[in-house]
C-alpha cells in the first residue's frame, strides 16, 4: 500500500487542576501531555500520546518524513540517538510517534490495532485504578481510606495508592486503606522511588501482613542492586519500569528477572517496543502490567496492547492481564476524544473496535489546551 508521511504535528497540552495533589516527590496543580499527529499523502491521520523523538527528529525530519507508516519498526529504530565511543546507539524514546504510526496502519488496513499487533486473547480488559494521591486532607489516613472505598464501590477489583512519606506515615495510611477495603479487593502501593534499599527492606517487611498486590518503585528505577536486595528481603511482589525505554527494561529487568511485574509506559516504548516486551516477558515468566499516565488516546492504545498479552499460565484463576487506569483529576484527559472509555458493570473495559486505535480525536479540544505546537515536515 503506497502511503507516505508528510507532516508530524506535536501538540503540547496543559491544563490547571481544581485541587492540587502530591506524591512522594512533589505536588502538582496542573496536568500536561503531548499528543503526536502524523499526517500522510493519503489523507489519513494517525494520533499518539507520548514522546515524539525529541531533538533527533527535529534535526533530522528525513528519518520520518517521506517514509511509510508501515515502516513503523524501522522508523522506531532509526530514532536511536548516537551512543558514545564504541557504544551501541541509545534506546529510542518515541512512543507517541510510534503509537500514531500504528494508528495509521490500522486505519489504512481497516483493522483495529490489536488485530495487526498480535494474537487477540481478550476483547475486554481489566484496569486497575490509580488514585489516592496525597491531598490536603485534615487526616491523610482517613481521607485516603474514604477515597479507596469510593473507587471500590465503582467496581474496581484492584486499586493503587501512593506512599513514600516516611515509614510510620506509610504504615498508618496503608493500614487504614487496607482495613477500609473488602478482603477481595486487591491493594497495590507506589513509592515513586522514595527510599534507599535499606529503608525499603525494613518497611517492606512491616507491610507484609497487609497482603499487598505489589510494591511499585520502592527505590530508584536504576538501583538494580537495590531491587536485588529487596527480592530477598520480603515477599511483596516488586514492580517497576515506567520511566525506562524498552531496551533498558529488557536488559535490566527482564533478562535477570529483577522484578516480578514489568510496567512499561507506551509514551516511551511505543507499540513497537510493547510488542517486543510482550514476547520477552512471557518467555521469562514475568507479569506485564503497563503503566498509563496520559490521555484517552494512550488508554485506547493500552487496551489494544493488553488484548494481545498472552496468559502466563493455563490456570483458570491465573495472573490477570491488567493495565493502569488513572482516575485522578485531569482537565482534558477524556475531553480530547469523542468516545468514553470507562469500566462497565463487571469492572472491565471493552477494547475499541474501530479502525486503528478506535478513538476519534477532537482537534478543537486539542487546540483549547495546547500551549505549544511544533510542526515537522
């Protein structure tokens, strides 16, 4: 099929929050995102959410412009920055651009992305709810416990809360949330790299009685020796990977099976990297639960990806295929597409059935929240 990329439009969006929220590293009063729009000579347009290739693309538009979206994997590997002397080139960070190319391929073929990404194992996907950030509650533990119950009532079977505020505070708030939830509702925690390995080892042992589903990023993402120590220190499954490129995840987390749950984000790894990691994690018997902190465009892409993740075991009640569903306040996350992506009565979400990613971006909404517009041609 003859189709060529003519322009790449990079839309950097921002919007204020009504109420600030925080995590172990910072507080925020705004939400930001980058949408990548790829136009072609056929009139078809693809959309993605995430990194676009950065300065490398801006300096060398020929790496993308004039090529076919069906060269997505080749384009992905072209967007590798040069390494140092006698070093391999660096891992690509162009997930938003890559996502848009897959959206284009699906539209050109008249197929949903999951059908061309791999074997489709499921048409409905279970998300876990990310919420329970630090807010200006009168009592943090009480506020988080009440919020957790609200998400549980909406139908989420797994919820994740933020920790990393000091050992005693973490123990107090995790206990409060765990006691507020039903036993069958799974609870995960995320420290956003707040601790050193020694402190994390001590805290992890003290959190074991809570039966946590996983502990995300207790230490820095590249503290590989720290993760190795923590695997021996307590039984809570370890999870990480959201900030890393696909090559880094494969080398440091998947190869040595350093963590129990691998959490790539499509904004970095793209659907091309996602497909590679799907096979690698399955081969190494690791759970793959994508991180997701973007607009509904990225959520749609995650639904297509998780539809193609093979079961780790043949057990009827084996590890469930899930992905992260951000439920914090966001002024434009859902507004930029026409479709409503949300859980249904069984706590699952339907994989979009339309061509490409199966969502239609609303250009007027993109323009409303756009603070910068870069055109590459």
